[in-house]
C-alpha cells in the first residue's frame, strides 16, 4: 500500500469519526432540548417568608 493511500485513508477515517461524533451530539441536543417558557411578569411583589435559620 502506498504512502499516499495510507494518508488518504487516515484522513478519511478521521473525517468519518468526526462526522459520527457531530451527528451524535446534534441528535442528543435535539432530543433533550426543552421548550422555552418566557418568565411571567411579576404582578405583585411578594415578601419572602421570615423564618429563623434553624427552623425546620
């Protein structure tokens, strides 16, 4: 096998692995993408509950 063929096969294999990894990442991000829910406008400012630090 010639040196040129070895180099071309090495580059082709690297490109195949890179494409497979990219496809897998894109597939995962598409599957686990959550719909955007816009934050609701605050109607009335609520005061946080006042509890002691040791309250259960």
